C-alpha cells in the first residue's frame, strides 16, 4: 500500500505553520516566516483548517511510530515522496 503526503496551513500552538500529513494523519510541521504568517490568504486558509496542539501532534506521531509508518523515521512506500518536508 502506498501512502500519500499532503500539507496545509493551519494553526499550531497559536502560530500558523505548514503541517504535513501522511494519509491525513499529521506527523510534522514547518514554521513559516513572519511575513508569510501575515499573508491574508494564508491566514484565511489556516483559519479554515483544523487547529493542532503539541499534544495532538505528539499523539499522532506516537501512533505512526508504533505502526512504523512515520515517514521521517521509517522507510514508507510513498505515492509522492517529493512532497516530504526537508
């Protein structure tokens, strides 16, 4: 089974970040420069998406680690490996 990586802007710990998902399960994020966080289009996008806390990300990452599906830690068959964060 191939897994799909996706990303979206959302609020994490009261900041806008680019959250990465594997089959819709969040596993990591990238912080955005302040200039990008102030972009009205990114703010609207983040507001329309789910908000995450550090506890949420801990829980989902731990689940992926338990299942050996965390793409940053285990070799996972990805449909779109080019979309992995750096």
